[in-house]
C-alpha cells in the first residue's frame, strides 16, 4: 500500500486561458489550525479558500484532525473567478490520502453548497485539451462520485432560523443555517472534543468560539447529542453584534438534528443564555425595536420565540396582531420540545 503523500499539486485552467497551480502540504497539526490557506496579495481570497475547504469537509466519511493542511496558489486569480474551488477541495483530500488522483490533475469547478458535497458547474467556455475534471451536471455533479459513492448531500440535514436585528429597520432580519452530518471517527484517531467538530467558516475567531460554545452547551443539555455530528454553521442577512442570535442558532441546530417540530413557516427567535448547558434562555436587549420589526416581518406559519422575561413587557396587542397575521408566539425560559 502506497504511503500518503506529504505534498500534492493540482492545476486549474481558468476562463482567461491561463492555468493556476495549487499546492497542498500536510504536517502534524500540533494545536495549529486544521487548514491554512495562502494567496499572494489577497488575504480575503485566502479566507474564502479556507471557508470552502471547511465546508467541503463536512461530508467526509471520517474525521481526523491530527494533521494540518496548508494550501497555496501560485498567483491570485482574476476577480470573480471561482473555478479554483474544485481543485482546492481535491488537493485538500488528496494530501490527506482520502482520494487517489493522478499528479498534476486539471480541475475546474465551483459550488454554493460545498457543505452538501455538490458541485454546481465550472467557469470554462471551452475545455482545454487533455484529461480535465469539470464540475457540474455534465462532469462531476457531486464529490461522492469520485469514490463511486452516492450523493453525500443526502446524508446532510440543514435547517435555518431567523433572528431580528437590533436596529429594527425594515428588512432587518438575519438568518443562521446549521448543517449536520453523521460523525464517523477515523480508525486509530483519538476521540475529538465536540468543539472541534463544529465549523463556522468565514467568521473571526471570536464568533467561531461563541458558536462552538453555544452549540456545545445546548447539546450537553440535550443528553445524547454530543459526539454524534459534524457541523457547519453559516450566517446571512447582514452584519450584526450582540448575542441575541444564540437562540436562533440553537433552534436551527435542533431542527437539523430532528429535535424540534418544524413550523409551517419560518422559525424566528431572539434570545441568549449564560447557561446553555442548563437549557436556560435569558433576556436580551431591544424589546421595543425587535417587536416592531417582527410585526412588519411575520407572515403566515411563522413561529416566533422570545425570552420568557419579555412576556410582561411586550407591547399591548402584540400577540393578537401576530395571530391576525397568521404567526404564532411563545415566550420560553428553557429549550426543549417547543
């Protein structure tokens, strides 16, 4: 059996006719980040590359963080070019021995759903001569096909919850999306701490730590939720501060893991906690602004969860107005089957 390579190098033909070279190396992690990316003169693109790799790892059959992968591009691609994404994912898997691909492989593909292992398409109008792996329906529609497996997205459960932004301006709703995949421990690997199985790509270290701590605490309260999932978390809808997104994150996670009843519409929540491990929900700021926004945003079938501490201070007629709009309201003090 051949040894796992320490370095792999793949190439990506671009839409402008040039070819990008991607180099991936592997070394013992030693408490460093599991993935490090480098793009000459473009730190933002390096962050995007790291995000792609972490999302794509969600559907891998095993979980082993003993090694660090360092991935680099030989130059910065043109603005808006995304064809390198597939080559980066393949290089990350190739250097860890998960795929056996020919040296110098040519690949081009992109996706907005790497966490589901799906490849949406490629950026080439004319394929160059020679063997090349192109993403999309006419080539590689999903990563499982590389190993002769079914679509890995079928094993991913994704749920989304919304939370009102503090400003209360029109359209001030943000969302958090949680994707979970059954966790399979790699043979010989040491048991991983729950925090290591949770990724929030594209966010700073403080936000990633907060996400991990919230989910670890809430899953501890769940009883048998620890050590069973690989998790990817995404936020959207605008920039935000504070901690009122925490309850929405917990509810999206519980929905994705089948621990909550799914509402007919959206699940909208605002709340935080200093003791998620006890399942407690604490009050947050902005009751008036958020209630005004909820009245503007709530629609038929929406389920709204607010802290129990807010119940006495809700605006007069707030609950009745929501019911007239077809939404439901619950003021809760603990997580559970709500």
